[in-house]
């Protein structure tokens, strides 16, 4: 059940990103904007893959790394002035919640000893 919540939360975050990303300047449309879109879809892809795999450890590490990358990209967009502080705050809240869910998912797998998580 937890994996479905994280997937839904990630889809909500992507929907929010698609509302905010058009506010970026045109010069960034194929640079940072595109990188953020790719990271968002990679994050969702890794959540789905992790849900389907029996051995989840490596995929969970990839998921955590992709989430960290996306956080950095959003932070950089705010620093460069492409995102308002309010948009950054809302987007960061989405990312923090996904991060907590990934941590909880990883912890629950460790407790159950499922999927070769050590």
C-alpha cells in the first residue's frame, strides 16, 4: 500500500512541476527545464521498477540518488531566479514528503528482511 502512496505523491509532484516549469525563461527550456523533467520521470520510473522487483536495494539507492539530484536542480532553479520562493517552497515540500516515504519504505523492507535490503 505504501508504494502506491509514494507513486501517487510522485505523480502529484510531476503535475505541480508541469505547472511551474513553463515559468522558466525560454533560454532554459532545453537545459535546466528539460533536466528537471527528465529527473521527475526517472523518479517515477524508479518507484515503479522498485515496486516490481524482488531485490530492491540497488533500485532504492538509485531512487534516493535521483531524488537528491532533483532537489539540487530545483534549488538551483530557485537560486537562478527561475522559480519564485513560494513555488520553490511548495515543490520542496513535495520532494521532502517523497524523501520521507522512500526512507520509510526502505526501513520497512529492512525490518521485514525482504528484497535483500541490508
